[in-house]
C-alpha cells in the first residue's frame, strides 16, 4: 500500500515537479513508514512550494520533535515566528523548547508573547506557567471569588493581606463561579508574566 502511494506520488512529481499535493503526500507516507529523513526532505519541498501555508509548517515542527532535533526545532521556530509573527502557537511551542533546554527566563518571555496574542487559548497557559504558579510564593495581591447573587453574579475580589483592609471588589460580573475562577487564573498568569520579562 505504502509502496504504491510512493510510486504514484513520484510519478505525479515527474509530470509536474511543483505539484504540492504530491510532495506533501510523500512526506506523509514516509512519515508513516518512519523514514523520517525522506519525510523531512519532502516537507521542506512542500513548504517551499506553498509558502505561508501552515499545515506543512506544523507537520515539520511535529516531525522535528519526533526526531528529537532540539536545536533544529529552536532555529525552525525562530524562522517561523519571523514569517508568522501573529501566531501564538509558535511562541508557545518555542517556550516549551526553551523550557526543555533549561532557558526558563526566555521561555517565560515567549509565553508572554503567546499570551499577548491569544490570551484565551488554553495551550498558551502551558506547563511552564502552571509550574511557575505552583512554585511562586503568595503574591501581594490575592484574588478571590465573591458571590453577589447565586448563579447570576460573581465578581473578583482582591485581598491585600493587610489586616483590617477591606476586600476590593472589581466591577466585571461573571454569570458562573467557574467563569470567575477562570478569569482569576488569567489575572494570576498576567501578574506572573509581568514579573518575568516586563
């Protein structure tokens, strides 16, 4: 089956050397039979044939991870971020690589870039941020959920930790306790990111 597919795609490329679908198809077949070098070669060709098209770019990133080419991944992500400066996904992936390389401050800064582009995307709030939150001492500001009206009006309260000082209740209202807790989590992440990288 795979041999037939390889034969078919190669024939198609002989007829039309810039046939993107055949090149991308070959990369997929080679990946499935674990011939990663050939898969990478055809992914590179596919990216050249259709610049600006994300699927082969993300496929190459995945393949580099499978091949455990950490330094190549970082260089590829840096080049890709130049090409796609508004895509939070690549900043997030770069942060993961940097974290794996022990470059925590750079990783946090990359997460911050991702967060500023897409604050609501769950993948942006990645493992490094969660780990940091767990290791951080209690911040000066502590956020709590304030129920103004059951199942209808929940607010974020800020406790300073100073005895006798009242809780500051923010104006924004949330319709559920879960939504309010998520907003608190996002605020904690913003506070954390501001403390790492400005």
